[in-house]
C-alpha cells in the first residue's frame, strides 16, 4: 500500500512539474495566479487533453433548418452562424483566423438559434457512463445465462465485486424500501441509476476526465426520471394522501393540498441538488488545491511554486481518496432515496389502518 501511495505521489508530482516548467519556458510573463476554477468545471463544446490540442465536439443547430458542423469554428466559417462575442464586437473578428470565444452561437445577424442540440463534454461523458453500464452488465448477464455465477461460483475479481454490490443493493436498498412483492419491477432502474452515477462520479478522478454529475442539468435529468417513476406508479392510496388526506378536517385541505403537491417536487429537487453540490464541491476543492501551486508561482516565483507542490500534492491525494469514497456514497444515497420514494408511492396505507384497528380492538 505504501509503495502504491509513493508511486501515485511521484506520478502526480511529475505531471505538476512538467506542466508549469513547460509553460514557463514558453511564456515568462504569464500570470500564474490567474486560475479560473469555475471555467474548468463548466460545460464546454470541446475536451481538453493538455498539453495536447483540444478535441472539438460537433455542433448541431436548428435555425431555419437543420445544421450539422464538425466543430464550433467550422460553424463560424460557414457564414451562417457566429460566436456571440464577435457579433457584439465585430472589429475583433478576422475571417479564417479568429477562434470561438464564448462558444455561444447565434445567426450572423445576431438572431438567437432556435434550438441548440450540440454535443458537449458532459453529454459525452454521460453517454460513456451509459455505454459502460450496458457493456459491463450485458456481459455479466450473458455469463449468468451460461450458468457462471448461478450454477458455479462467479469468476474474476470484477464479477465478484459487482455481485457483492448488486446483491447488497437488491436486498438492503431495493427490496427493503419497495417490498418483496413489487421490487423486481424497479430493481433494473435503480441498479442502473447506481452504476451510471458511480461511473460518472469516478470519471472526474481520471486524467483529463470530467464529472457529469457536477452539472445540475445531468442530476436534474436523473431526478426527473425518478419523479416520473414515483408518480406514474403511485397507487390510489398515494394520491388520496396527496389530495384528500384521511383524518384531516375539510377546511384544512386548503392548506394541506398545496403543501403535499409542493412536496412532490421538493423530493426530486433535493435529489438533484444533493448530488450536484457534493460532486461539484469535491472537484472544485481538488482544482483549488492544485491551483495553489500556480498561485504561489505567481506570487513568489516558479521555484517556490514548484516547492509548494510538496505540500499541496499530498493534500490533493487525500482529497482524491475521499472523492472515491464520496463517489460510491453519493451513488448509494441517490439510489436509496429513489427506492424510498418509490416505496412510499406503492405503499398501501389501508393495510396499516386495518392492522392498527385490530391491535386497538385486541387491547380493548
């Protein structure tokens, strides 16, 4: 274990050493204290592989027809669209040379695009998480169909580890919250949620990787899916407790119904914000700690900046270890609460009322 930590430390230190020294050799006047963490965390229409060139992603625009371009610059060179920055500052644009600035495309006359369906880096990593989920567990399913894991013991560390997670989630999360009779209907969705979120959380720890779950639009899409799973499968008893809560005086329904309806939306809202905030803050902390190396270089010189890496790199490695734990924890929390909300929607309160009346009669 000590050897692994030492190796990881040396590799990370080497990466940190090569990047700033290369930049120093290229530009002595650069301000190393100018670190835009928010820009690094935001969604973009390209993927960075520093020090390699950027990989630009396709732009798909609907505005007076359907338009597909291989990159933002090719859309600008088409003569149909322009970066909003150059529309507002036409004197700064040089045909064939000026690259995108804001990456927000509008018509050359300044008219907004009707619909932008372009592929961004968060969408690309989201798709990759879905592909990995289908690929890995599709292969596992074929092994189980062949009898491996059912008639014989699971083979391989990966299959054993995945089976531990699946069995635990099935028994302690899905079945415990939804019930023995109905859990099978929702187990595929909940298990898919867990592993997709887990993959997306872990992507941000890889070199040049991104964390799609640090984007509120991604977590909101997941939460909205859970919202529909809950409310489309809600029983009559569930909706009765929303719009005509038993035992409540009629005049109180004027207050209770809006509160209950609001509660339908606060649950997915909490799911989305919790996952988004936790993953964004962790990534921001890592970038901020690494950014301190460049801040020190800008304030005290490149030598002291590199020397400060001896302090900031161990802190970053510690945060990385916490992020691995948080990746599993946040995937578990989202799955657990989704199962809980679905179970609440499927619960039949009449059985509880009958049980309560039976207990009361027996007591008397």
